[in-house]
C-alpha cells in the first residue's frame, strides 16, 4: 500500500449515472413540450373549461 492517494475509481455506482441522466432529459423535454403547448393554447383551454363548467350549471 502506498502513502500517496490513488486516482483509480472505486465507485461502483458510476455506471448507473447514464440511464438516470437519459430519463431525466426525457422527462424534462416532455415537460417543456407540454408547457409550451399549454402556453400557446392557454386562453382557448381556459374558455373551453369555463364553458364546460357553465354548461353543467344550466
């Protein structure tokens, strides 16, 4: 054993970071697409929900 620190990687979990990063990127991309669609159509969605709610009251 040497008194100097080694540079070898002893972390056994390092191989599992790839799939987690990929899944996180997919979730983030899906969220951004959903938010942009909502942002583009928010007024129409709001009015359709409002009209549907009023239709139930009549």
